[in-house]
C-alpha cells in the first residue's frame, strides 16, 4: 500500500454505547501482514452519536445539558499539565463529584492522558486551537501563523479524534476573523465531534453557538428572579438565539471573586510563586485585620458559591439550551489574580461547599422552583 492510504476495515462493533452515565469502552485489534513482516495494533473506541436538535445537544438520541468548568492550564507546581492518566482521573473525578459532565480547554489541547481519563469517566471535552488574538494580528492577517493553525487543527483531529470524549472543537478564544474556513476544514477532516461557530452563528458556520455578555449570562446584570436567558433582555439578539436551531453555550459563567485563603501559601512549592497572595496578606496585617483573614475568606467564598448556584439554576431553567462553562471551579492565578473558585488552584476543596451539596443544584436532574419574585412582605401570599 502507498504511504498515507486509508483503508476501511470491516468489523462487528461491541454492544454498549458511551455517555456520561455509562462510559463503555471497547477495543479492536488490527493485524497488518506483509510477507514476513507483521504489525499489530489495538485501538480503544467508544460508540456514541453526538448531534444537535431544536436548540439542544443530543447524545445517542437523548438531550443532554453540558455542565462544566473551563480549564485555563493552571499548574502552579510544574508549569505544565500532567502527562499521566491517574493525575487526570483525579481531576475529572473531582469534576464529576460536583455534577459536571464537561470540561473546556481554553485555547489549548490537553495530552493523550486527559482524553483517556475522560473516556473512562464519561466527560465531554471541548478542545481548542492555541489562539487568542489579543494584541496580535487577527486570524487571516498572518499567513504563516494561520497555516500553522490549519496544520495544528488537522494534527489534533488525527491524533485524538478517535476518543469518544472528544466532543467539541473550537478555534481559539474570543478572537475575530474568518474562522469558518477552519471550521469547514475541521468538519471535512473529522465529523465525529461538533464544531463551534466562530463567525456568524448559523448552521452553515458550525454546530453550536457560544455567547457571553450580550444575552445577559456573564456579569453583574445577571442572574435575576426566575431568570431564563431569553426573557432577561428583550432584544433582537436574544430572540435570534431563542429561535436558532443551534444549541447555545454560556461562555465563561461566573468569575465570582472571594478573598484569598492564606493557608494555600504553603502549597506553592513549584514554579509559580504566590507574590500576589503575600502582598494581600501584608496589606491586611498593615491594616490591623490579620486575625480576620479566615473570616473574610469564608464569608466571601460562601457568598460566591451562592452566586454560582444562582447562575447555574438560571441555566437549568432555560429552554432550549446547550449548557454552561464555569470560568474555573478553582482559583485562576493566571491573568493577574482571579480568586474565583470553591476549589483552590490545586483542585483541593476550600471547605465552602461539599460535592453532595453542590449536586443539589448542578447535575443531570435538579429540582427547581419557579416563583414570581423573591422578596415578600408578611401580608403577601407565597405561590410558586
């Protein structure tokens, strides 16, 4: 055979589909025999069909709301992500314990170990090209760099496309330009995952939309009482997304900040030094409030968790809807200081909420109460 030849190998697939509830993995062994030479390869695979319909994601014919954090590639101890499956299993099992079924990789692609761990735990992954054009030429303005992105897209799809956990593909983060060329190139290479619309949220430019501030999800304007995204703001923008057949992802929900817990300082033993935390600690001491540090961290942290709860419930009340991406479930000491998680930067709990409590408002099935308002006087009846 000629190098690069693609051959169909017929075989009978094993029974059992792959999803977040039953991550059924199978293997197939292929033997290549050429005269006295022989090569054997065993490949793992999962059977799953990821599609869209009426504004929702569909997995094996069932509607699924994607729920999960963004992974900003924060690794204070090493400066790089782990390359072993066990380390990724720990992280993804933590995410699963909080009711998540999804993880977005902001402008990067994780290693093979992450895909294998996600296959095993039933986590849907959104992989992205390493591109964010802040203070750089936008896509379409730098031929050599743009060609690298085309090549890297094909490398990612060819290398990792067989993993059932590889569910979503995006072309970077918050960047303008004619990205639909990348989307179409990706679809032509591998159609087993869904592609984010990068320029014009129509079915011809991708499979799903990802929106932020303009429809009220992110920031101080939301969420509100009995909030569904489409009724929060009456505008042509929200009506357009409500009527679109494409599922909508909430882009980077939350970023609710809290006061730092200085007990974390002793964990920073690697490449990343916590100078910002040390400055905060010195400032608190200079204002004679060092004894209140723990109280500040706990009170502000629990308040932040309550705001995440409100936002997640707003997403769950919305129909039709694709899912939400929490900016980080953990603190993000990357862009300056973003102390925004109920977990610290090492994926350890801060003690603000247990996984069991979190799953009461974040999971595949959640009980919700609809009420006309939240503030009542003693002469009003409560109807919900």
